C-alpha cells in the first residue's frame, strides 16, 4: 500500500549516518569526518538509482495494464506520467544546483574522487543564501520548488485516500529559522552536496509512493483473486468401456481475503481460509446425481452478487477413493493424513502404497504419507477381492515445501509496538500462519538492529532465539520513535532442517 513509509535497512543506515555526520560537523571535528560525507553521498546516490529502477518497472506495469485494460488504467496512467514529470523537473533543478556548487568548488579531485574544496564554508552560503544579493539565492527558490512539487504530487491522490498516502518530501521552517538557513548556513561544500543528494532521494521516494498508490488504484474496486488452481471438469466421472470421455480443463481463481457465502440447495456450507467450501453427501443409489446452489459474493462497494452453479456425480462400484484429509497437496517434513477406501470393499481388505520419494503407513482406511522431494508422488490402491489382489486405481499428488514461517518480535512483524511489549520480549519467534498442520519452527540465528534517536545504532548477530544481554540492555531503554530491525533470520523445522527467511522484522516504538 502506498504511504507505508518503509525503507530498507541499508537506506535507514545511510540516513542515520547522514544525521550523525551533520551533528558532528557542529562540533567542528577533523577533516576525516568531512571525507566521510562522500561515503554517505555515494550511498544516497546508489539508493536513488535503485528507486529509478523501481519507477521504470512501475511505468512498464502501467503500459501493460493499458494494453490489457485501457478503460480502467487510462485515468491512473495519466496521473502516473504527471507524477514522473513533477519528480523529474524538481530533480533536474536540484542536480543543476548541485553541479553548480561542485563547479564553484573546483570540481572533483581525480585522485580522491571527492570534491576539491570539500571543506569550503563560503560556497554553500553564497550560492544558497547570498546575503549580498538575496534575489540570486538558490535556497529560497529550492524551498519553493519542493513545496510546489509536494502539493502537486499529493493533488494526484483522491481526497478519500489522503490519510493513507504520505510522502517525505518537504521543506518546512524549523523553529526560529528559515529552512534554507538551517540546511546551508555555515556548512562545508561536502555536507551541502550531501544534503542535495538526500533531497534527490526524497523526491524519488515520494514519486515511488505516489506511483504505488496510483497503480494499486487501478483495480481497487475489483474483487481480488490471488490463488490459481488448474481444474478438469467432466460431464460425468463414470463411463462404460468403449464410450468416449470428455472434459473441460481450465484455471479457477480464489481469494485468500474474500470469504463468500456458499449454499448447496438450501444449506449454507462452511468456507475454509482459502475461500473454498466443501460439499459432502451420501449417494442414495447407483446412477447420476445432480446437485447445486449459489455462491454469494460481497462486492467492494458493499453490494452482493449471486453466482448459481450445478454439478453432477456418478455413483458406481467398484472404484477407489483416495483423499488427503488436510488439503490437495502433500507437504515435506510433516505427517500428511490420507483417507483411502474402495467402494464396496471393506477397509480391512484395501491395500495402498506410495510410488515416489516418500513412504505410506497405516491401515483400515487411515494412512500417513511422508514425502521428501518436491514434485509428484502416486498413491496406488488395490483390494483383496475373493482372494485376488485387484488394482482399484491410483491418485497423483503434488509435493511441496511447507511455506516459510513469519518472523515475529513482540507478536509483530512490522508496524508500531509499545515500549512495554519490547522490554518484555525474551527473543525472536517464527510462526506458521494460515497453515493446517501444527508444525513448529525454532529460530536458530538472526541479526538485530536497535536504532535509538541521537545515539549510534546497536546491532548484534545472535545464535539461537533468545536475546543476548547486550540486546536486552539496549531494548530496556527504547522510547517513542526508536526503531528495531531483525534480519538474516534462520529457522529450523522439527526435523532439524535449516531455512533462511527472506523476510525480517521492522518495528517502530510508539
């Protein structure tokens, strides 16, 4: 969602270094600190370049949406192009000011790669403030352009969405001082150029936030389907030898967030976490049976729409029935319960085996399948009928890895957390969410960053889930606005297999 305000750990560290170096300048420290601004500036420039790539990919996505659904896309695409124009114009102006300041400082030193007169205090004041000729000062003009660009970007957001879209591009006067004076008065060239590089990044960050909002708005009123499944449907699942068999094969879509009401006849069915209802009945006799009902979906605008359906099934014997009790796949590392039966044959006479990487154990209709390799396995079913082993059929299942757990600290993966909750936490946990099996993961290692206001960040690699004494001490004094980040998280499943998570934890103390 636009306006989330999230930044990578690297970007947050660059911003923190920028603040620390700016504060150290006020103490008039050595030239080594001035030279460190180049490192920060290089990081800011690289982050801005990465944001350019994000903008390009987003605009490519807009182009594809225009090709497939121009009616819904055109309005938002026009706004997106306007956002890019606003950003490019402001960044072009900032770059011009930065290039002029570097030229006034005699350009770059070919040996060090840094600005020649990086410690000059007069050049930024003259160029940005120019007390002798204020009409030629770039600072007030830059402030006005930033304010104008901010207003234009926010004007692209629908009034109803204003509260959920925020951008960090601003040029506000601090107490008792003008913005341009606070930024450029009595600062060396290297710091002033770094400030301008940060402004370029703020412009790009704001552009990305607006584009994300505009792109999400294209189909904001549509029902979202986020899961696809291949389905084959035949008019009848039972045919006589010699008769043709036909089927329709297509993709179906379900929503993990939308929970429809499903009715079979006059009865309402239970809907699982994936938005899927299961219908069950007992066939009253051999032959074709027809059943149906309706699915009631609540639209984004609050209205409902009915989708009627009908289905048929054939009751016949003999036939094998193999079904996973939990879902239509088998998962590696867990015990997958499977029910197996053959119509007209007692469960004690049914035999089953697994063909593939894994094993099957059990009896009397209840089995446990354990699989080890992703791909497919086949469960073969046979029965002892009058002393003769007869094949009753087979069923293929997809084999998948258990989805990765979600890392949590103080019960959260992101957002805002109370200081009391932080101080009470013993460590980092990983939890499987919306998964039917009771499988526990343990955290084996991670790296935590504690970033407090006006102090150097504290970070420490940790083995195991528990906090180290150093981290507990750091967390004991967090306050509003402090940030906690956890990355490089490795977990183990109950069988001791390790997995590194691609997501981390990002929290702000409130």
